């Protein structure tokens, strides 16, 4: 009979003590409390925008030929003959285009002493494109720099977050 009364007394005392522990949390529990900040949106004045470029190096292969040596063409005094030569040259080109074999023919009346010297060469190319922008701006008298994906223009929208300073959270002290 003594055991149930002792158990009952312990339960009654615990019911009075437990609410007092809940009302006064330990200091270690205060570190786990989330700090809620105040957020507002404002505009900053943009001072300078500098694009950041990505450079791509590429190359392609093409045929380069040395220039043809100067040819000696027999001078023609008759201007009508020159017109006839142009028409015959066009006809030769059209006929060569529709034929199965493509041969290089020298100009009539021209004499060359060497053949063309052609070779395949690799030609390097360089491409640049902006990938980001370094933006210098002023907000409330303080200068800032950020790298943004696009040019913001004259005004930059900024998000301002204000939170209270609590020294027991081991934050660095304000300056």
C-alpha cells in the first residue's frame, strides 16, 4: 500500500515542476531559435557595367593557293574581238559546267610557265561572346560590385535583408 501512494506523490510533484521547466528554456535551446529577418526591395544606382567575355578558339581547314604568275596576253587592238572572246569564254564555262569532266584550261592567247601551287591549311578563328556583366553600383552611399547574367541598365533592383545582431550566436561584432 505504501508503494502506490509514493508513486502518486511523485506524479503530483512532477506535474508542478514540469511547467516551470518549459517556461524557462535553457540557454543552449536559444541557439536553435530561427532569426527572422525583415526584407524590403529597393533600387540602386548603377555606376559602371563591364561585360565579361568568353573566348572560343576554333579552326577550319581550307585550300590556299599561291597566286598565279603573271601571264603574258597578246594585245588585241580590235575591241570587237575582246567582246567575242568574253562570250566564247562564258560559253566554255557553261559547257564545262554541264560536262562530266572538269579540266583547267589556260586562257586563249595566254602562256604560263608554272602550275598553281595549292595546299590544305588550318585557319584559326577566335570567337568572343559576353557571358556575364560586372556591375558597379551604389546603394545608400555604399559602393558594391556584383557579377550579373545580363546588363541591368541605369537602376538595379536590390533585395535588402535586415536581421538583429545577437552576440551569443558567435557572429562577428558590427563595425
